[in-house]
């Protein structure tokens, strides 16, 4: 006898010895278990998608049945989360505004120094150096304007700034 047949035989003998009935799956058993169910039946599933911090009103009411303070606590939690999110966005926006202001102030300083230093160096007789400094000041303004208008990384496009949507 093979080992598979031997193990089946041992299980059958153990089952018979313990008087445990063996289950025989069949289609007929399903009909006997649910005699009132029609043979052709449909199963219906309902899926609810919730978008946002608050659950649907009927779910919120269900939480109220568990504990009367739950709906108020859930709404308070959502309000606190929204206030926190707004504060984070406000902080990020303020940081971005400060960074842009510093960048603009630095650009103005570079241009002012170039405008002041260029003629002084030219008067001392170094026209080529004066030309390089003047061209460098002008180039820094042009490069900043072009990259900002084109929307290169680190320089978002200038369109739509200051407008509320």
C-alpha cells in the first residue's frame, strides 16, 4: 500500500473509532441547508466611498448610538485637523514669500553694486574689468527674469501670482 492510501485509511479508522461523521460535499447539501432559498439567487453588495475628514451622516449617527459624545468629538477632530492644515499651508507660504523677498533683495544689491562699481573701475583705467562687472550685473537680472518666466525648477512661472482663485 502506498503512504497516501495508508494515511486515508488511518483517518477513516480514527473517524469511525471516534464516531465523527465525515462531511461529503455536494450540491444537494447546499439545497438541504437552505430549502427556502430559490436556486437562482443574486447577491447584492453596497459600497460606500467617503471623501473628506467626516464620515457620512448615517455613520456619524451610528457612532452616536455607541457613545453620545462621539459625533461631537469626531467633528471637533476634523475641525482641528483642518485648522492645523491651514496653519501648515500658511507657514509654508510665508516661508516662500520670505525666500523670494530675500532673493529679490540680493538681486537688487548685486545690480546696485554693479552700477556703482562699474564706472569707478572704468575711471581707474580698467575698462575690460568694468565691462565684465557691468555685464555680470545685467546678466544676473536677465537670467533670473528668463528662468522665472519659463518656469525652470526652483523658479515657478510668474503667471497668476498675487491673484486669488
